[in-house]
C-alpha cells in the first residue's frame, strides 16, 4: 500500500513539474522590456516593472501597454483591445470621450502620451490575473465517479466484514458449546476473538482498491504525453479525462475560431469579382495591366501602415487592421509596397478622418495623363457618392449612371450581408493648376473614378468547419461567445456551422437582463452570444453546468480568463493567447488550432 501511495505521489509530482516547466517556457516574457515615459520633467527609458502611478507614458505604434491610464495627448491613436475585450475592431482614442486605455491593449497607429492610473495587481490585467488565482477547481467527472465507486466498495466491504465478524463469533461459541468441554480461559477466548477481528479487517483491506488511484494517475500521465504530440500541453492532469466527458464547447470567436487577422476575402475591382487569394491572382491575370497597377499603387501609397518585426521576430504589418489587410492583399499579388513608396513622391496626405470615413493622398504621376494623381479610399457608400465615373471590366472609364450605381450598391449589400467590412477604392488625375488650389485641411474628394470595392473580414482558421461538424457527430454542441457585434458573430457562426436552424443568437446585455429561469431556458438553444462581457461568459458556463453539462471553454484573450477558470476544462491558445488566458486554462493549444481539441 505504501509503495502504491508513493508511486501515485511521485508520478503526480513529476508530471506536474514537467508540464509547469514547459508552460513557463511557453509563457516566458522579456523581463527587461523597457518603455519610454516622462518622469521628473524629463524623458526616460525604464523597465516596465518600474512604472508607477503618476508617470506619463509615451505611446508609439507597436507598444504593448502593461498599465491602465488616461490619454493626455493623442495624434490619431488607435488601440487594439481585442485580447482584453474581445472586440476585433480597432478603438480610436482621444482626450475627451474615449480617453481611458486598459492594460493589455496594443497601440496600432498614432502617437501620444497617457497618465498612468493603475499598475500591477490594481490594473485591469492584474485584477484579472489575481481573480484567476483565487478560483478553486471543482472535482472532475472521473473523480466524482471514483468517489462513488470507492464509497460503494467501502460500504460493501464493511457490510461483508461485519457479517463475517458476526458469523465467525457465533460459530466460535456454538462450537465451544457443542464440544462440551466448558469455556476456555479468558486469555484464550480473547486471542481467538482477535484472530476473528483480524479476518474481518482483512476483508475490508482487500475490498479497498488501493491500486486504482495509481492506475488512474499512470493512465492520465501517459495521456498527457500522447496529447503533447498532438500539440495539447496539459497543465492540469485531470483535464484529460474531463475533456473526454465534455458535452458542450463554448468558444471565443476572435483569435480562436478566427485568425484575429483582418484579410481581404472578396472583392470586385474594375467589375471583375474574386474570392480569397486564389481568386485575386486570377483577377490579376484577367484585369488590364494599367488598371491593376493603379489599384496596387492606390493601396500601397494611400496607407500609413508598414511592415515590421513583431515580438517573436516575425514580419507583420503595423497600423490599422484594415490597412494591414489591404497591404497584405497586394503583397500576396507579388507587389512590394515599400518599393512603390520609394519610387513615388507624395505631394499631400489627408489622414483618415472618422467624421468623413475616408483617407486621401496626392502623388506625383509622371506616367499619368496629368502630373498629379489623387487616391481616395474609405467607407464604400461614402466614397461611391463622391464618384462620377467607374472602371469597367474592359478597363475603360465609364460614367457612373443610375444603373451602374445600383450595381455597386448591390455588391456592397451582398458583402454587408456576409458581415464583411467594405472599402471602396477610387482615384482621379489632377492638373498642376488644380493642384495649386488644394489646401492642407480639406481633401479634394470629388469627381472621382471608382476602381471597385473589397470586402475585409477576420477569416476562420483552417479546419474549424470540419472540427465543428465532427463535434456535432460526437454529440458535442459548439457555442460561440464573443465580444463582437451580433451581425458579424451571426455571419461567422453560420460559416463555421455553429448557428443552425432553430438556434438562438442574442447579445450579452439581452441575456444578462433575463431572469435566472429564463437564462436557463435560453441557454438550451443558445448558439451565439455577441457583445458579451467576461461576466456574461461565466453566467453561460454556470447555467450550462447547472443543467448537468460538462463544459469546455476555449479562448485566447484576457476577457476569456474567468470563463476558462470556471469551466470543467479550459483551452487557451499557446501562440496568440494572453498570459491571463494561459494561467486560467487547463490545456494550452500549442499550435493555436481549434482542431487540436478533437485529437
């Protein structure tokens, strides 16, 4: 028995040590990361751990903010808060209405400064981390079953021992009476009774399956090594068997089901349509060369995004997600934005305006009909109103009459129904005399020629549709819980095969407003929950558990942390996942692949 107990203890300890060591390697950060700030009236560069409340932090594109703060100066600052809030859209920050910045955000564009208001455990990121550590794990389904088994065996063994004890004592005294020799001395009777009690105790000892915990522990330890080969890093040993009993999977959208990387997925340029990158290359071959050159030049020059190395040393686009998607589009077509920018002189730039929803630039155009060319891009319906002509399938410029406008409106409507973000591209040639009349404040967006419309979306990860289908065949229901808007969530859920006929899609505030009984009833049909907060996610998990479901939760953001911890088994993303998500999860998907859960 002692050997069995020792084996269980050592197996658990060694396994936990190995997994925690691998997890720490996976989650290692650069402790010497420095930030720029103003302290004592001068600019300093200090370690991120030494930032204090009251410091003025300087913000630049690419910065990962480790503290909460209030914007003091903003020059078109745009932040990505998807890891903290689940909202995939970039958030514009200013000094009035949208002045609060939370830790975990990444500066995509612009520059400025912020007053630090919370650091460490008092920041948004820190509070979430501390909440993860306070939670206590519940018993797993296998532990509950083993407890019931052990209790049943104990009761049966005890009953058998008592019955045997009673039977042997009766037999002992009956045999003494039948022998007719009288009662032996008390010492002999006591010795014989002790032997009978030992026999009864032996039954109890034999009945207890002391080898069962060791067998289960060894089996689970072996399972963790097997799962590691399938890119599943198991941090909690019992999570292996829990996942085998899962009846529902609640998945985040951004970064889990989707790639958290805005991409051009559809487009109609010079009235030639394409889908995904293979179709774009076909469009490149079919479109007239001078038209495709104008399109590529328009995207490359009329943009403030650029390519740089990320934290892992990989090349990635820095700037607005929409502009990064556009640059990624022309890069896949074999064009180099940096070469184009180096070869062309920018005469004027009109940055993106949230009021006008457009961005414009004027470039010198030695090969064009006029010495200058104006490029304009922006919200499709707004840019289309500024256009008077368009480029047709043959590459000819035609007047944008009522019929042509209706055609473009139909294209925009089709893309909107698929929850695509539509961007229109346009241009016009500008004479030298007209260029002199341009001012630096008001973009001359009129009499434009429409090049076409592209649809941008955060696409599904490869294999997600097949995985959802396989889950359904195994009797496991997949639900999407996201911070994104309802229309986008519906479209993605339909594409993934999550939102089916009869399924319920609603927003977090709507779900939160329901009574407990109504929430329990709604969660039975719930397949999509949009605009959800971390609280909404935990409520859904709790209601499902109350219905007897074994719940698995997948997520990569800070906002997924509470739900990952509360779930019976939590999956986080090893590459793109935040530290909070990994800390809260029981299993880390090393390859960030939703399909790895099935393995």
